[in-house]
């Protein structure tokens, strides 16, 4: 391969091209120009040496361009690569990731590599279905406007019977929770069979709706082998369920696209279990921003993005990048609510170690187009799940009314107990 063959720092990307930002830490014996060129080659048309099958016509049509190299620190660089859209099959996320997040991560000339961001051209975006409902659709179904949603995950994660699970869900709904979700590892267990759990929990959902006069959602975990997921989706639909959830990384983006293509009108919630194995190292892997964008293309209506507070790793600045429209290096970093032509916005979910005391900060960080999701912060309330749900709604009401939680708690004992326990 010619020296720095794919590096052209004078190149101006075309709006029809797909652009990737990478963080690169190179092995000491290589120049950053050489490393950048080989990343571009390996992720597209090239390889480690000159090959006679690579004709001049192929190179002219399909060569990527490393058009920016910026030194961040001693051995850390940000590089930007523009790829011709013809390198990617439209509507095929696995193929995209096999290219831009594939073999390049195993190259010996790298100490580390992180895919930080992707810019998708309009033609690529429009080859996907995107969310069926999105934010506006979920609000229309639930009748919840002008405020964040509040949700809970049934705890313990596993161990409850189907009957016990359904009872906990009911207790949360009648306390004021909008959305109840299965946890990521609760599927079809010996002690909690999928079909029995779905049937009983949906029955309790209807009872809670009648009692409260509020629309409730139940996110039933259909995670499994792809054909089995479709069977489970059909079962949820047959019982009148409106929503499902799936562990998008462990099932894979191809399976996720299959699920979206056969969703039969159901809302799809994306759980990001396993993401930290890919996203946590700030210098290696793939950013949560990229996963969130890809999930939106695939068609999820809700997706976890982090909390900025709580028990899970993820800084406030990181989740703001995912959630909000911001600009960086003159290229707009799309978010879950960015205008993507026909692709609807996805609703962000903040979850992980949250309790009522976090709600003022969450409202400030995320605004209204979010689900604040509580597990232990609901079921760990000293008076139980229903009172925990009430405390959550009280904290939300206080925050939206610009009243301090301490003051609001004076007349709301559920919130007062939550603050006493968690702060």
C-alpha cells in the first residue's frame, strides 16, 4: 500500500458520504498518518499490502478519505474518515458495523481504537424504517404530555413467580408509575414462565388502569433467538399488549431489524445490556452515542442512554451528547431527537440506581422527553412498592412545580421517607 494513500487533509467531505470519527492510540513505531491510512483501508477496499486486484476504477469510485487528524494528547488522536455511501448496503446495520467497527479493532499497529461518532447521509438514513411510534406516538398512546414518564423495573431481577411479578407490577402502577419493565435477564424461566407472566401482568395492568384512570405500559422481555422472539411478540400482541423490550446488543442488530420489521404495531423498548463491555473504555470500543444512533435507525421507540447520576458509569456530558442536539467540530452530532427526515425521534430512558432524590437533577439534565426508570429506588421504599411509586410521582410533581423536595416532603410522607432513606 502506498504511503498515506488514503490521507488527504485537503479533502472536503461530500454530504452523500458516511463520516466516522475515531479516537486512535497508535503503536509507537508507526506514524499517525500511516495508521490512519491503514484504518481507512482495512475498513473499506484496502488491505495490508499492494494487491493487483484493486483496480484504478475501484479506487476512484470507492476510496475513503482521512480528511482530519487532530492530536488530543501525547499518543491520542481524533481522525475523521469520509466513506463513499456505495461501500455500504442500504438498510443493513450488521454490514455497516462489519466495516467501520470490524477488523480494524484487531490491527497490531493500534494500541486502542474507539468509534466515537457517525454521520449518516440522508440516503442511508432513509433506507431504514426507524421507530414505528417514537416520542409523539408513545405520548399519544399513553396520554402523557408535558412531563417525563416514570417507570420501574420489577425487582428482584429474577426469582419471583409469574403471580408475584404481576402483583409487584400492579402495586407500582397504582402508586403512579407509568411504565413497568421486565429486567434484562428475565425471559422464560423455570420459576416464571414467559406466557404465564405476560398473561397475568397484562391482567394486572388493566386492573391498574381501571383504578387509576391512567394508561399504563408493560414492557415484556421477548429476548431470545430471533424466531422465538417473533413468537413471543405475537403472544404479547394476542393478549392486547402494546409494548415489548429486547436486549439489543446480546441479540444483535440484525435480529433487532427483524423484530422491527415484524413488530405488528407494538412499541419496542431497547435495553442496552452488555454495552459497557463495548463503551466503557473512553479510548477503545464504540461510544454509546453510536449505539443510540444505530438503535434509532433499527427502529426502537425507547432506548437506555445512561443517567449521569445513579449507580451506572456514564458522565453527564456523555449522556447529554446522546440525548441533545449539539455541535462538535462543525459537524452536527445527531441525537435521538435530531431531524432525520422520515425517521421518528426515539424516547430516551434514564435508568440505573435512581431514587426520588435524583429527580430534580434528572429533570434539569434531560427535560421532559425522557423516561426516568427506578428499580430499587421504587421497591426499596420503607413502606413498599406502592409508596415508593407515590414518592417518585411526588418528587416529579415537586420538580415540575419548582418546589424543593424538602419542602414538598413536609406534606407528602411517602417522599419524606424516601428522602430519609436515600437522601
